[in-house]
C-alpha cells in the first residue's frame, strides 16, 4: 500500500503543479523549496514565513561552547582541565543574546514599515 503513495508522490514531483499541495501536506518538503519558489508562493525568501532566522553563531541554540576548536588554550590550562575533568562550559551567545534566533529582517521590514 505504500507503493501506491510513493508512486503518487513521484507523479506530484513530476507535474510540479502539485508542489503547493505537497508543501502543505508535508512540511519537511519545505527545506527542498528554493528561495525563488518561496517567493513565487508568496513566502519570505529569507525565512520561509517563519519570521525568524536562526543565529549563525550558535546555530539557534542560544549557547556557545566556551573555547571553540579555534581557541588556543595554554598547555598548562589544558592540562588542568584534563585533570579536573571539567567539561567545556556553555556560555550564552552574545550575537543573539542567547535567543538563538533573530527576527527575520525581511519580514521585520514589512511589518514595521
Ligand atoms: Zn546566537
Ligand atoms: Zn522572513
């Protein structure tokens, strides 16, 4: 019975006009829709009408690990933390004030104008 569903889905992709229906019924497909398709559907190019964009620094977590892979840690400090068994601490992201996301600038422009 799943074969039937798959077949009809493939048909939908092929026709392309069913894209809108697929979008509504399957939110996961949204990620596959390109920016140009979003705008033709009247959706925000930037955020896809979520009105939010994830923070690029903390990937939407609102927290960043203190001392990333690019931070040079002095050898004695590294040694201390190894012996102490301390885990890398997470600090709140300064870029997004630990919110993890920003208002979409595109949508914000439209709503606040
Ligand atoms: Zn952030
Ligand atoms: Zn937007």
